[in-house]
C-alpha cells in the first residue's frame, strides 16, 4: 500500500499533453437529450481563444475555427452546432472587440495567473498578516497605451435587461483579475468588462 506522497509512488504522465479537456471529451448525446450548457460555454471560449485576430472576425472566420476544432477532435458536432457565431462576431464590433483587433495593442487570451493577496485587502477579512493565493484565467487581457483592459466572456442564458443585475455577481471576480494583472505586468487598469454572449451585451464593472 502506498499514497501520493510516498517516494515509491510512480505517476504515469505519458501522453498528458495530448489529452483533450475533460469537458469536451463527451460522446455524442442520445437523440433528444439536452446538452449541458457548460459544454457549449467551454466550446465557445475555446473558439474565441483560437480565432485569428490578424484580420476581421467574419462569419467565415468563426466557422473555419469551429471546423478546425472539430477536425482536431477538440469539440463534438452536437456542441459545435450550438455555438452562437453571431454573438461572437458581435463582440468584435464593440469598442472592446475593436481594442482586441487593434495591432497597436498586445492581446493575451486565456491568460493564467497566480497572485498573492494580503488578507487585509480581502473583503470582510480581519487577519491582516495572512496571505490569500488567488488563481484564475483571464479570457482576454488587452494591453493598451492607457493600461490593461480585462474582458471576461459569460454564457449565462439571460436577457439584455438582466445583464446589469447579473454583472453584480461577477464584479468581485473582475476586480481581482484586474488587480492581479496590473500587479504582475506592472501596469495600470484601463477597464473591466463582461460580455454576455447570449444577449450580445457588454457591461463595464
């Protein structure tokens, strides 16, 4: 008998880098079976992260990206059919989307970070000497001449009228993301935005 910290415990990492994300490894659902919205959300984020931003984001460009992901086995056809290409295109027509396409800016997609935050800076914390480790992945981080713009995509099934209220649930998350990015990259904040894909609405937080 052994355990994970035992010196005799052996791990097999072969092929680890070739494995696909677990959320996208589902087989085709049975006929009539509803798809888990998380699969569609994860696939949508993947499409945005793989888009070629060197040129305009057209319907053809989005569809080509989806076709490539299908060919690579990264997503399954049932999920691909549910990706809203129009909402993805609509984002790149917003002010934030245009910042992303501006060659003068530096764009980081799916940017992972680890950030040590003093507990005194955490809401409702009374233990000042402790440190809280915050980890996350920023969907889009745009470095402009004015500073860093943090953009997070949400696939919540809501209406345009519900976006302001729903944005309140994510405000703290975006504040932490911006704080971490500015500290790590030694830059100043220039904006924090949520983009709700279903109603195609941007909300500043």
